[in-house]
């Protein structure tokens, strides 16, 4: 339990926004979740918020059960389903989040597979 800062987020990415409580005005004013982000939309959002000095308090997940990779969920599909992401694409989305959080407005980021 504590407050997130930009430095912490840049070294550790695995914070969840599910169960998040946020003021609608802050959510809208700082650009909401970016549609072009396929994988790291929550991570990029947290980076953007901390970069703009919005306080983010984390709390342990007490009182609810968070289930990662439920069959049929978006992240399950990225790992196991028809929409699997390559390691290269996963790295692209993490790296993109670390660059794009500086911009509040959507910049239409797209992954282009590298030819080998």
C-alpha cells in the first residue's frame, strides 16, 4: 500500500487498473485510456497520470478476487487465442508506453511486425 510515482512505474510495469477508482474529471482531462494501445493501455495511463503529478494510491486487493487470464478474456486471447502477441509485439507495447505517456492526446500508435 502506498503511492505510485513515475520512477517506480518505469522500473516495474505490472500494476493493474482493474478495480480502479478515479475522478471522472481527472480521467477525461488527462486523456483517458488510449484506443491505439493494444496491450499496455493501463500501464501507459498510470505513467501519464504520475507524469502529470496526479496522486495514485495503491491498495492491496482485499475484498475481491482478481483473476488474470480467464479463458476468453482479452489477455488470455493475447497469450493463447487467435490474437496471440509475439514477444516482439509485447516488447513494442511496453516500450511504446514508456514513450507515449508524455503525450496526453492519442497519437495512433501501430505495431508493424519486423521482417526477418
